């Protein structure tokens, strides 16, 4: 009941069913037969008249029998008839019976020395199974109402569905395929607005990337001049501080340019063995003195750009090894995805900061910037690459301590 479509459909169904139930109730009340009290008095008058004519030997030949009519006695209708006979003339001991499967009733009135007078009387009670008929009627109306309501809800929420589908199609570069501006006026207006938004978003992304790339390139010249000047500083300690700061600036500029390149210049996709790639990355990091442990890796092949995906996974594993006192890497195939889990034994990240770990230049502890190398763009670059390959990456704290990075990449579909 959380979606707008479901709420609209439920509201329409409730409204239509309520109207049908009210109309059915009104119709049954208006069209129901008169009560037995109202119909029995004319029957009683007819019986008294027949008894009078019988006493004078006039009128048509009556149906006289030696015993009451066969069938089951209807106590309720018998009481109604006896009271009606008492109100309209001499009280008589009448018996009302009905045969199984026959709608008509039969009245049996004792006649002195002649047996029983048998007279048919109308049965104005509702037909048997009326509630079943009403239930079937309401069920059919409910199903018809549901079909109409769901169709109407789909038509009403189509512009919203169009927006949701369009948002899902937006790529990392902020662009999406133009939507056809056809259909009802509301749908055309939504498609037109989304196309305009896509164009504006694409231009904004391009402008941002050009700005970052230009800033990174333009910083190189003044940084080179500053490095040359720093070499002439007489104080060795001061000179080392200047060179360290310049090296950090150079690293930030390189990382920013690399991030832009990942957004605008993806390399071609090709089959890539994840198990071999993870083993290669682990060997490289171990050679640099970092602690990386690999679980037994199953064979898993994905379609990816080898350079980009290696950079992303290397950033994630290096992040765990550098900040988390070592990385434990495992690989598994779950359904249509390859899942890479990277655990570390570090202090983790405060829960309130977990949502910021993928932001550029993010540091959990700014005081560690000098002691831990890096520009703070490793996770941002990794997420950019993973999402461009239709994958996902999540980071959460691991119990009892440490951080868990989970990277999911789609496996190629098997061809039958």
C-alpha cells in the first residue's frame, strides 16, 4: 500500500464496490416481496368465501381430500394463515405445507364431515440460494471494478513510472537516451521535462569534468616552479616540508585527473578472470610490504575494462591493507553476480560517517593526512569504475571490529 498506484487502485475499487453494494442493497429492499402478514389476509378472505360457497353447494367443485396435503408443514406460514383467518372471520385450524423442490404452498382446512379442503396459496418468499446469487454478483462486480481500477491507476501514474524508469537509465556521465514525447498530454510533458533535465545534467557534468581536468593540468606549471624554488631553500628541514607538501598536491592533481578520465574515457570491455586479477593485485601489494590474505578463489569471469577494474579493486584492497592492518579477500559467485568481500582488522568508520566514505577527499581522521599517504580519492574512483561496469559497492562496519567492503559485479549471461 506504499505505492501511489496501489493507493489509487484501492481507492477506486473501494468506491466502485461501495456504490455497487449500496445499489444492490437498495434494489433488494425496494423489490423484495411483501411480508406474509400483508399477503395472508387476501388468502384468508378467499378461504372464508370458499367455505361459505361450499356450505351452500355453490361455486366450482372444491378439492376435498380425506387427509391434509402431503409435504412438510411450514409452521411459520401456518401461524400467519391462522391469525389472518381469525382476523377476517371465523378462526379455522389450517395447515400450510410445501413439497420439496416446489415453490408453491398448499393450505389444508378441515371441513366438517367432508374431510380436508385443499387450496393452493402463493409463496412470495425469496427463491432458494439467493445469498449465493448475491455473493456471485458482488464477486463479479468486485473483479470488474478491480480490473477497471488497476487500469485507471496505471494510466494515472504512467508519468511517475516514466520518471522512475528515466532515472534508472541515467549513466555515470549524467546522460540518458532521449525519451519519446508521445502519448497523453501529461506523459508528453513529463518526457519533455526529463529530456531537458538530462541535457542540463549532461552539460553540468561535462562542465565539472572540464573544470577539474583543467585545474589539475594548470596546477602542474606553478607546482613545478615551486618545486624548483624549494630546492634552493638552505634549511634542509624546511626544504623537506615544502617538497612533501608539493608531492601531496601533485598526488591530488593526478587523482583528480584520473577520476575525470574514468568518467569520460572507459576502456573497452573484454573477458577478465577475477580470480587471476585478485591474485595479481595481492602479489603486487605484498611486494610493497602490505598484508593481504586471499581465500581460495573460485574461477569467475566478467566482462570489464582490465585497466579500470584493476585500479578499482587495487584501491579497495590497498585501502583495507593501509588503514585496516591488513586485508582478507574472498570471491564467490552468487546468482548472476560475482561478489568480492574485503575485510580488515582496523578501527572501522563511525556509523554517522559511513555515508561519506565515497566522497572525494574524505578522511575519517584529518590528522592522519600527513602520516597516511593518499589523496582521498581512491574510494571515489573505485565506486565510479564499479558502477560504470553495472556493479555496486557497499562499505559497512564488521563485527566485532574492522571494515567490510563488498563489491558486486555482474557475470556474463550464459548462452544456451
